[in-house]
C-alpha cells in the first residue's frame, strides 16, 4: 500500500497530494488516501483549495481524454457500437433474469413450505433420538448394574467393585434426570456391602485354609532348618573355622544365601507347597476402595487372634513315643508365625510389627505353659533330650525369621534343670548298684583285648605296655572303678548332648556338670565306700583304699578334662572338684581304719602274752614267746598278701604305725600296775622277744622302722643293766637311754630291783628300809 501523504500547508503540496491520490492502484487505496486529505483540508479551512485542486485534476483528465479521443476517434466509435450491442444483449438478458426470478420466487415458496415441514419433522426426529439415547443410556446403566452382580457371582470381586465405581461415577451421571438413576444410586451402598461380604467370605475361607496349612508350613520350615544344619555341619567338616559360627549367625547366613528356598512357595521334589495371598490382597484393595481399611484391619486382627486360640490345645502329652502332640503344636505355631511375618512383608499397613510380636509372645507363653505342665509326666532323660531337640529346631527356625526367642531359651533352661536331675537320679542309682554289688577284689583280666578296653575307659596309666604284660593278670582296683569311669564319661557326654543344636546357657551346663559330678562322686561313691570301712575284713578295707586312690587320681584328670570341654567361652581358670578332696579324706579314713584293724590284731596278740614276771630263773636257751612269733608272722603275712597291692609309701606307713603300736603295747606289759616285781629271768625273756621283733624289722630292710623300737629296746636294756645308777645321770641317760621315758624307766627299775631283792632275800626275812631314797621314783623327784 502507498504511503499516506503527509499533511502539508502550501497549496502546491495539496495539489501534489491530489496527484498522488489519483495514482492509486485501487479504489480502496484511493479512498484511504483521500479521506485524510479531506479531513486535513477541512480542519485547516482549505476545502476550497482542495476542490480547486480536484477540479484542476478533472480538467487535466478531460483534456487528456479529449486528446486521446481526437487521436483515436475511429476506435472510439467502434467501441461505442460494441457497447451498444452489449447494451442490447444486456436488456434481453435482464428480461430473461426477471423471468427466472419469477420462477425462482414460485419455487422458493414451495421450498419454504417443504422447509417448514422439514423443520417440524426434524424436531420430532430429535425427540425420538433423544428418547432413544436416553433408553440406550439407561440400558447401559442396567447392563453395568447386572454386570456387577454377574462379576460378584463369578467371585471377581475387585472387577465388580470397579464396575460399580464406574457405574456410579460415570454412567449414572449421564442419566441423573431419570428415576432409574436415583434407584440405582440408592442400591450402590447395598451392592458395596454385598461385595464386601462376599470378599470377606472368600477371605475367611482362605484364612481357614491357611490355618489348616499352618502345620505343614511349620513342617516345611523345620525341614529347611534341618537342611541348613546339615550344610553347616558339612562346612564344619571341611573347615574348623566354620565351627566358630552358629546357625543364624551373620556368617552362616552369608554362607547359606546361595541356597534358595521359599518356605511358602516351593515345588522341589521333596517339598511342595504354595501359599497364595491373592484373596488377602483382593480383600485389602476392596476395603481400601470402600474406605474401610481400618475396619478391615481390626476384623482381620481379631480373626487371627481367634485362629491363634484355636491353634493351641488345652493340654499336650509329652510321653508319646512319636512326640506327635509337641511336634504338631510347634509346627502349627511356627507356620502361623511365618505366615504372619510374610503378611507383614507383603502388605504395607495391614499387620504391624507390634501386633505380630504380641501374637508371637502370646503363643510362646501358651506353648511354654503347656510344655511346663506336661514336664511332670516325663521321667526319662532320653525322652527329655528328644523333646529338647524338637524345641531347639523350633527356636532356630523362628530365630531365622526374626522372632524373639528369649522366653524359649528360658524354657530350655528349665528343661536342662529337669534333664540334669533325671540324669543325676539315673546315675545315682547306677553308682549305688555298682558300689553295692562290687566284690572288692582286684579285677582279673584274661586277655589283652579286655585289658585295653578297661584302660581306655578308665583314668589309669599302667606301668607297663600291654605287650609286656603276661595274662591273665589283675588290675589294682576292683571292677567298680572302670564301671564308675564309664558312667562318669557317659554323664559327661549326655550332659553336653543337651548343648547340641541350640543352647545359649553354656555356663549353666558347665556348672551343673561340675556340681552333679561332685554330688554323685561324693555321696554315691566316696561316702558309700567310706561307710563300708566299718567292715572287719582287712582285704576289703585295703581294696576300698586302693579304689579311693584311683578315684582321687581320676578326679584330678577329670578336672582337666572339664576345663578342656568347657562350653562357655567367657569362663576361665581351673575347675576344682570337691570330690577330689573328699576322696583324699576318704583315703586317710581308710588308712586309719587299716591302722585300727592291724593295731587291734596286735592288741589281741599282745594280750595273749604270758610273762611270769616273778620267775626265779629262765631256760638256758630261751625262745621267743608264742605271741611274739605270731605277731611277726601276722605282720609279715598281711604285708605280703592283704596289703601287697598298696603303694609302697602306704605300706611303709602301716608298718611304721603297726610297729610303733606293737612296741607301745609290749612296753605296756611290764608297766601294768598289777605287775609289782620283775625278776631278771622275766627281763631276759622280754629281751628275747624284743630282739626277735627287732630282727624281724631288720629283715624288712628299712632303717627308719627301727626308730619305732628304740624306746622299747632301750627300756629293756635299762631293765637288764647292772649299773642302774647310769639312768640317774643326765648325761649318761641321754646318751644310752635317750628314748626312755624317765617316769617309766624309774618305775621299771623299781620293779626290777624289787624282783631281784625278792629272789635274793627269803620271803620270811623283813626288807631293810632304805635310808637315802625309798624308791627310784624318789630319786627322780617323782611322787
């Protein structure tokens, strides 16, 4: 578009603007340019100038036309003729157009009538279409409503709920102006309740199946735990390092993670199980869609609590050989708890950890009460060990699922107390029977095989190798010792059997084992042996002493064995059995009893001595008294037969005590208050007996034993000395009669003096009174 001319004041500029306007290429441009010029001319009061400019342009154009016409007149005339023809054609055409217009006018009136009829028919058609659409919408709504019920009948509850939601929120809005919409809208809550009830019915059926399946789930979980135990055992055999880590430890779980096993969904050859949670998920979704999640959670929790109560029997029988009641109970609890834990993991908010832990604690406490009440019927330690094994399997299984096992560990502690008591009772009876039925004779062995068996089971270190021993032979101990050793080893093994698989209180096992061994060895072995020391048979006493010595040695080795076998890693230091001290004390008691028996026999023999203290003379070649011969023979025989099996130091101690007692007993004979006079002949006979006894001691080859006869020999030597004044010289007395009691020496000197005087002076002659000292006792200042 040409640019609009600017508003100008000079006249020539107005004419130029008009010239410019006349050059416009179209009418629109002409008008667009002319209007501003006219407005400007009017506003500036130059309209006359504009008209004048336009007239000037008109004149210029007429002059141009005239010039052109004069130049081309012939062409103009031809054009006018053509224009005339055109005008004639135009007139005829106009007539034709008028005629056509009249025809169109008439047809238009008909068309108008048809249009009016068409409009009326369209209105009816629209009404029909609207009615048809309304019916179609209503039919669609009814179809969806029926579809909801069909899906409900097909147990496709979630699809039914979605269809109902679509019907309510989409399709009913299209027919809200119809009565049917109101009716269906009112039926929606009832239908929702039907869906909720139907899905709850299905869920209850699923819960019933789950409750029935719980025991099998528990059985499968026990099987899985057993497989893990076996794999852990295989790892332990291949590497001792694996023994530092128990089942369910972090290391064991890592080592076993390559073994895939789903307790709730498995189809291997040995175990086939599948627990489908679809009904639960569907019920959750439906109640969530209905806005009833809290109510559903409460109902589900209540149902599971009721199922938990149904799971627990009123009582169980632990005496059943197959342990059916206990296994069923623990498998059912395990399956129930595993399903609960899986439900919590598979759902976001249906089951909380607090709810599951409460159910678990309740089931555990109920199971513990049932087992504790039934424990009173179990009186066999083997049966109790089997019960513990089942409970340990249950504990390890549930520990792997993250459940607390503290209360169950406490139950195992109770079981162990019962188990230890049963073991102690059984072994107490065994020990009592062994002790009471023993023959208390050295145990004979006829061949090397039996010899090796006894050495293996007993704490005994033979002096010779088996190939150096000639059979038949005998052990120093009686058969009760190896039998008790077998029982002790068996007690150890059976006590520690309880710690297999699972037992957290290893320190209790160590303490219980120590206390049980102490009690059994002290009361049933040591005390029983000590009680038998009242026997009058030296051979039996000697055998008891021998057995006590071996039991003492066994206790010392047993203490070291207990330290090595200690299961508690936290415990340290030595283990000291009270039985060690008891056996040592029992040995001393047995030694005293042997001393008593030997000394009693010596007393009996000495009492048979028949000395004639007033004998005037003796035979030229006097022989030892019969009692003295019998005494030395007895001492020799008992040492070479009855006491032969005793250790050398004990035999020497018995000899020492026996000889000391014999010397004291022989010395008491002349000191008897009834003996008032002792003749030299009687002293000579006594000296013969003492020398005989001294010779017997010489034959033993032990110089220390001579010390026991020193007082007796020195006393008899004093009685036979001619120079009795030496005894009253302190220096001489200490050198020659140092072991003689000064009182006894004075008494015996007095008796010997009186005896000698009685032989020298006739009985009718009165004795001469001594003027310096009346008796030897007076010379020693003894009253």
